[in-house]
């Protein structure tokens, strides 16, 4: 007897008296064949979460199993594309259904008709193990797509096609495994979204992800293969920060997951990324980007899946040996989707109505980041940068707290900084990075020992200012002695001239590390020289009158990124003016 | 053959449970006929085999276990639509209550709508001039945006909404393709009257569709009101190519209705008793704002919500803020000082503003000026808290200037008349005038070039 729907409650559908299904199996629900996934089995009921709207489903409608887990099609055509939470191509759906998304769409995830220029590298007689490359093709102008043997298969090559143009489902290599089974390898493979793709060996992440954002690169760096969380209430600039990172960070591939966010934001990403030119390659950003858009009004179960879809795509490109960065905006929406479905299943809630398995799901997700020797014989990495939207801007809520446990970088966005339009509104007192020790060697090697010294100088200033501000809040700044006033003045330069960064300014939106270093050097030089003035009991107003403070604050705009030699003039100008006061 | 089911099995709040129902589909609409001849509508909200839970829109009063007969209609909740709907007044479930007769539908639409494909959206960047300085300059409203007003009981959010409607000038829109959809959820009769009168006085009534669910109307109907309104708005915008401004008030009442429904259904509550799906539910409405390819029209939303106890971290404003593209926050302290509109500019924000202002839209100096006003006003707050400890006399000269700047900013920039319509140039120039009272060295957010051009201080 065919299996049929018994009960419906929101996205949760139940089937009675069946032994047909297995956990996490992908199923088709109803006459429109909506995609669903089995999430619970008892002897009486099988529970399915449905990835599409369930309006109009009836008891008695058919439910059909697929005998595979929820999986993705992996192959060329992922880049420069936009998918929904379960890898359906939104542009194709638009062609099929118009501006509003229809249900039960059967469009193939990747284009099956496009011809790719394939170079076959495998030869008859070769032994290929799981993850090894058998062919390559240019996916976009800057990214070479490597076709890899699915991780769980290995064997001897029995047949290869010559180089040439092939479409997605053409068989180009045949592989005979040790049991004599012949596997036909095409341009694509499938992989279940909830299972991490295997690697040969995990490595310690020792190279920073350079983002061109000063507060991140200098004070709170994240490594390639690291994890970072960006928590912040609404309006503090989480999305803006994610956009900046996606645009400028030096990863090879960007996977941008819009999980339960705004539709207009996704259209902005689409538009901006296609207009923006990557400075390294001179090609549009979309050439290295794939977008997953499950906006807040799209079905909630697909929102839950979108995070896994994103990370699986990221791992696939990592396996080719690329450094991949995945931006998940926002993981709170994903946690809420978990909560919503858990509530429909009438599970016992833990904190704030979230299910008790929230921490384990979060850790499973963040643990999929990392730098590794991959099976194709090179190295690759996945960096996860997850935005968190704490309810009521309260960082003590479960999602923020649990995320904090499983990530090693914490960029806390601050409401009062955002109100003063200090962007990126990353609070330097609450944020931290645990990657310093691993990364210092890299900074020393590439930018000299001074970089780390300057960084310590800058953070010491900020901490000292934080302490002084406690006093200033009570009694005003006029009563402070001059040496402390100087700290406040210099810290202001650090805040306004260094930490604050203008994403809309052509030079300031991305600042190379060398310039970051020179900016710190100049500010600290000004501090050291001014200290000598204050030590002579000369009032600080004398320095203020020289206009040096304003001049140094505006360095970020006044010195273009390609004219770093101008810093020498600034240093000598400081010396000249300070010497003038001292003499 | 149409089957009628006699009687119900359980009644709980606005929900009835029926047994032995065959062939029912999820979210289907049913007609429930009572013995006394009245007919009520309900919606299927849960199915378990032949046991069906139905939500009755008009409430379950008078329903007993055996005095009903129920008929399935075979379709989900639909809204009848035609171009004639403009100018009409309807109840919370979309039925005419202005005595002008039924609407003859040209088409019918499922009120739940479907999600707009992100690929098909046009990124909104056309600004709407509201003539209000604090909004135009600091949190600019963009066509296709959803920008809520966060207010509190007793504050002048209704006046502000009316002023926006009256003064809003949309580029390229005229009488024929500009319309307003107004949805009142659980508001007092007086408030509904105020809006009606104001629309009449402004001469826009023939361009308004009003949906009224007053505070004594059935709760469940309230959960339909915004959906009926937005379905109408989408039809007018995307099929008749009109520019539609949707005003929804009060979203807090809507959320409370949803909470009542959820708890009577026995669902596990999330924060403050609101259902766990409140975010998805609110999003399914707010996300219906926007512009799509292939249509000239647009849907712009101004939802109004009252923050219980003026608490911006309450779940309703909190979740709203995460979905909408910014917010305009009203402040009781400012209102007490007689400042109208009492917009607290620091927490107010328009996310789409950055791409809709500047050269070609408003003026080249707009962005820098706005940033500087925000930054300077934030310093005013710091100076004030210091002054409250050590007294204004003891402040440094710069801080004193900030205090003075703050006074003028609130008194002449934020404050403006209910009838006063300021052009964008007027607002920007006023901003420069205020900034010029501060020393030039304090203006660290503005390019020197612009300072040379606009700064008037010494």
C-alpha cells in the first residue's frame, strides 16, 4: 500500500503505520511533490518536515520516499548563481513561475545543458581514491573547477573520454572498484547536506583571513579555517559587516547564506556583487561567489536546511584546494527555525523555548570549519563567519551564549557605537580573538615584528582610555592631569581615525595591511612625541593648536592606498611641529 | 455533492474540533451554519487523520456541541479583488462595510500570498520626500521599503502617519497611480475615525482602501486583516502598476491576537508567551513590501506599533526591527517637551537610505551631513549625562557648545509643525546651520571640500 498523509500541522506532516522510511530520508509529499525530510519515526507515526508551504495538502495525499538523505548536486555552475535553501536555482524558478515562487518546482539544481570545456587528467589504468581529481574545467574566468571522485569511491580507471565539451550528466570517466563494480563519473556528484565531507587530516590554522577592515585585521583577526561570530541587535550593522567581509576578504570562494533575512537585502547583494570588481582578478565578485537566499518569508524548514546547504557547498570547494569563506546571516534565524519545528513536534523545550539539542547542532555546524589536507592532495580551508541576532540585544540569550562557546572569534557589535554611526560598530572592549598565538608568527614573518608591537600599543591605549572614561563620566575631563588628557586625545584618534572605517569611501573601504601598520606607527609616534611635550609641563593645548590631531585622524582619507610613501612626510611633520613646541 | 458535518466535538476559545471529517485540506476555509441561521467562517489549522481543528473567525460564542452544521468550501482564504476596491471601506476580513454593496471580483487571491523570488526583486533606491526633516535627512524613506514607527500609547504616531500620507511625494506618481491601503487592527473607534477624517480633509479618500478591525471586533479576524490588506496592495501595485503606501496599525494588537490564538491551540510558547513562529509570521507580512521586475508599481509599508511600556526589547518591536529595513522611534521625553514629531533620531535608522540619497537623488552632501548630525547628537547625549552629574556650569567649552547644539537640534530641526512641509534643501540647509555652531575641528565625519562649501561658522 502506498503511504499517505495522516496529519498536518504547519510545516510538519505525519504518516501513520509505515516502516517504509528511514531517518533524514528525503521524501516527496502530496500531489505537487513538495520536498520534505523525515525527522522522527515511532512505531505509529513517521514525522516529516516539509520544505514548502503545506496549504492545501490533504490527508490521503501520497508520500513517496527517495531512499536517499537530503542531498545536494555538486558540480560546475554553483558559482555565479543564486539558490534557495535546498539548492533550487532561483533564476530558473523565475523563468518557470514569474516573480513569485511556486511550489513543487522540479527544476534541476545545476544547468544540465550548458557545455563545459573539460580537460581530463585521469588515464586508463590509474588508481584513483576518493577525493582525487579526474578532470578540470574553467567554471568562471578565475576559478578552475576540479572534478573529484566521490569521497567514498575508489578504484581503477577503465575508460576515459578525450578532452572536449561535455554537459553535466555526460560520463567522462569509468572506475572499477575492488568488488568489480563499475562507477560512471560525470561532471557532478551528490552529497548529503548533514554529513561533513571527509578530509585527510585537519591542520592548525596559521594564516589570517585578510579582510582589509582595520579593527578585524589588527585587533581581532580570524584565521583561514577559523570561526567567528558577529552578534548584534538590529541596526548595529551585522549585515553591513558581512557584506564588507564578503566583498573584500582574501578567500578564493565566498558562500553567502541569507538565512531568514530580508528580500531587499538579497537583491542588493546580487546587484552590488555583480557590479563590484575584485581588485585581485579584475573580474566581477560574482565569479567567486555563490548565494543562498532563503528570505524570512520563505518556508521555515528550508531555512533550517539552508545553513547545511551552504556549508556543504563550501566543503566541496575546499576539497578542490580553495580557501572558502562562508557568511551565514543570520544563525539566530536558523536557531529559531529549529525552535519552531521543535515546538510543532511538541518536544520538551529547554532555555527560552529552544530545543535542548541547540548547542549540539551549533557545535556540529561550527566544527565543519577548519583548515585541512584535503583528499585531492592539496590544502584547503573553510572559514565560518556567522551573524547572531540576539533577541532584545541581550547577549545572555541561548544562541549567543552557545555560539560563543563554539567560535573562537567574537566581534561584538555595540548599539551605542551604531547610534553614533561609528561603523564597523565592533566594540573593542567586549570582542576577542583566540587566534593571536597561532597567527603572530605569520604577522612577524610578513610584516615585521613591529606589527604585533604596534597592535599591543594600540590596545593598551584603548584599555587605558576605557579606564579613564569611567572617571570622566563622573567628573568631566577638565580635571584630569595632562598626561591622562593626552591618552584620551590619542585614543580618540585611534577610535575615529583608525577603528572607524567608511565602507563608502573608495580608499577606506579596503585598507591593505601595510597601510594599517603605518597608520598605527604614525599614531603611536605622535603619542610618544606628545608625551615628551607633556613631560616638560607644557600644556597639551599647545599640541592641539598645531592641528596635528585632526591631521592624523584624517590619514585614512588623505593617504591613498597606493601612496604609502606619504607616511614619511607625516612622521617628519610630527617631529617638526613637536620640536617647534619643545624649543 | 456537498457534505455537511453536524455538530462539533470540542470547543476551546476560538477553536472548534471536529471528528470524522474527510477530504479536508490544510488551511481550507469552512462555513459554519448555526441553528439561528447565522453563518460564520473558519479555517482549518490542524489535521490529524479525520480529526480537524478549525479556527472560527467571528468567535465561538453561541456555538454548542450540536447546533452547527459545517461545510467545506474547498479553497483557502481568498480575497475578492477588482480595481473598484479603491475608495472602499472593508471590515477586518475584507467584507465591505460602507453600505456600497459587494465588490464584484475580477480575480481572487489567496491572502497568504507567496514569497517574492529574491532574483525578481528590484533593489529599492527611489526616495520618498515626506517633508519631515528628521525623516528625510536622517532616516530617509525609500519606495519599496518597510519602515515601521515604534511608538507608545499616547504618543503622536497617528499624526505622524497622517502627515506622511499627506506630504509624501513619490517621483513619477500622480493621482491615478498613487494609492493608500490602510489596515487598522484592534484600534479604537476614535483612531479609525481620525484617520478617515484626515484622509478626507487631505482629499485622498478616493485613493484609500480601508480595512477596519476595531478593538472590539473578533480577535481571529485581526489575524486576517493585514493579510487581506497586503493582498489588495500587491494586486494594485503589481497588476495595476500603482504606487501603494500601506499603513498598518497597531502591529502589537495583531501579535497579541496571534498569541491568544496560539495559546488556545495549546502550542508551546516562546518569549513572553508569544508563539515560537512569531518571527516567521511577522516576516510573512513585512516581506510583502518591495518592487518586482516587470511591474511599474511598488508596495511601501509603514507599520505602526506601540511598544508595551516603551520597551524596545519587547518581542514585537524586537522581531519587527530584525525584519524591517530600519525604524523610526518616537520618544516620550521629547513629546513631553512639546516637540513634534517626537522622533528620537539616534535609534532611528533607514537601512535603504545609503543608496537612495546623495548626488542624483537628494544632494551630494546629504550622506556626510547625516552622519555628522548623528555623531554630534550622540555627543550631546554624553555631554548631558555629564552635566547631570557635575552641572552645566562646570562643563568644558566644547561640551557647552554641544549642549546648545542639542537644544537647537531638538527645538528647530526635529521640531516642526503638523502642517509644515520642508523641502529636502531646506532640511539640509538647516542641518548645516546647526552644525556651524560647533567648532569646525569637531566635524570629523565630513570631507574638507564639503566643509569649505557649506560650513558657516568661524
